[in-house]
């Protein structure tokens, strides 16, 4: 029995769904990527913690997946147990004092709609970000002047050896598209947001406005991972790329979007290699012509 067969047996006997050689193109917004050696969806936090302990004991690498909207998986796939946080039983609870508690796998869109239903404001900026709550906290996702940092109170996370800790906002070191979780290897299990009461018509109109701006400016009709590069200080990545004449530049099936130069889209059957080559080409061109170093926001996973 190889290491993945032994983890598979453990997983299916411990409240997890599991598949060998799962194509990651099915689980990423880019619709690109080779297979995960083993793809597991634990049904709850206990199942997740047991699985993590088993993988640690067996010295098997794990990779945590949210909604797959900020990653590029290599064509060779991921030689690891990919653990999906997006499960069927994901939960959102709203308390009278405006605290919204969510498990990590809930989609941000669903949280935004729940906030609206409860006349709670603060998360409108996130309407249209296609990530999970865990991925959004990990990335400190943001848009239109708002970010997770503005609304988060605390989150619960577990270390790879199974120790659960509560992180207060100040412990999370939330910065521009970064958090402490980028370096501490903890897995976010749930998060609490503090929202404020407002008129639902006003909340809805802000959500609709942000969504319309996305639909007008972003190539949502194509698979992508959103903005490929972080905003360099004092510049906009999209504007720099456009000024370098790179709009519409293609390598294989990967294209710098004509609609929004900050996006690379999959126009057909792009490979991860096509996207990586295009990312490098854009970086080199912008560095040469503008003297600005672009840093990718998307995570490359091998
Ligand atoms: C069309 C489009 C528009 C977008 N617009 C925006 C935008 O306006 N603003 C913005 O900030 N982003 C945007 N994004 C990028 C992306 O949606 C966000 O970064 C989102 O927060 C990623 O969440 P996810 O669940 O998809 O994470 P994934 O892509 O699955 O993972 C991202 C990283 O988080 C880690 N991770 C995920 N879940 C957990 C967890 N529970 N515990 C620990 N680590 C975890 C992963 O290991 C990985 O390193 C956009 C993407 C697309 C495709």
C-alpha cells in the first residue's frame, strides 16, 4: 500500500470524501492544472484535524484549497493530499449584535447575501470576489476601498499538528493581500466579522454598483484568477501593462485581457506553462520599459 492509499483508507473511514488523481482544473477558476494525487473533503473540523494528524504522522504533504480562485496549479499537478475546505455543511450564523460567524469554506458571495438579508453593512466590497471565507482571510481580500481587515474580529485556525487557536484581528498581521497565515502554516477553520445595521436598499444598491463595475471592467466571461499582480506602490499594474502595449498579448491559450490588462485569461485550452510564460514576459517587459517590478498576487502551486 503506498502512502496515498493509506491516507485514502483513513479518510473514507473518518468522514471525508476522497478521490485519487483528481483534476485540479475542476477546482480552480482558471480551469487549469494537473491532478492532485489525493483530493479529500473532510465533512467537518474534527475530520479535518484527524486527517491533518494522520498526514503529519505519515509525513505526507498537504495543500489547503479554498475556492481555487487565486491559484495557478502546475500542469504536472500537485504531489500532495489536497484538502478542500469547501464542504456541503458550511455554515453562517448571525447574532443580534451584528457579528457574522462563518466556517472557512463558505463562499464570500453567500456571506454578502446573508448580510444583506439581515440588513448588515460592511461586506459590500466583497460582493463579486469569488473566494471562500478562509481564502479571503488568508489573502486579506479587498476591493473598492474595502478589505477583510476592516470587518474581521477574529478567526479560529488549526496548526498542522492539530492545535486549535483563536487569532484576534491584531494577531493576524493583515496587510495588502497578506496575513500571518501566509507564513505560519495554520489552517483557518472559521471567522467572525463585525457588521453594522443599515437600510437594506442602501446595502443592495452598493452591492449592485460594485457588481456592475466588475461586469463592465472585468473579463468575467473567461476563466481567470482575477488580477495577476499586486498593485505596485504608486502605480496600477493594469495601466503599466497597457502602456507597454501588452493588451491582448497571447502565449498559447493564455492572454492578457483586452478588457482589463491586469487579468490573464484562459481563452481556450491554456496550460499552466502558457500562463507562467506570459506572467514572466509581462514582468520582464514592465521592468524593462517602466522600471517597475511587478509581484504576482496569484499563488503558483506545484
Ligand atoms: C474574477 C475574479 C475576480 C477577483 N477579484 C478579486 C478582488 O476584487 N479582490 C481580491 O482580493 N481578490 C480577487 N480575486 C482573487 C480571489 O478571489 C481572492 O484572493 C480570494 O480571497 C481567494 O479565495 P479562495 O477561497 O478562492 O482561495 P484559494 O485560491 O483556494 O487559495 C488562495 C490561498 O489561500 C490559502 N487558503 C485557502 N483557504 C484557506 C484556509 N481555510 N486556511 C488557510 N489557507 C487557506 C490557499 O492555500 C492559497 O494559498 C478575484 C478572482 C477572480 C477569479
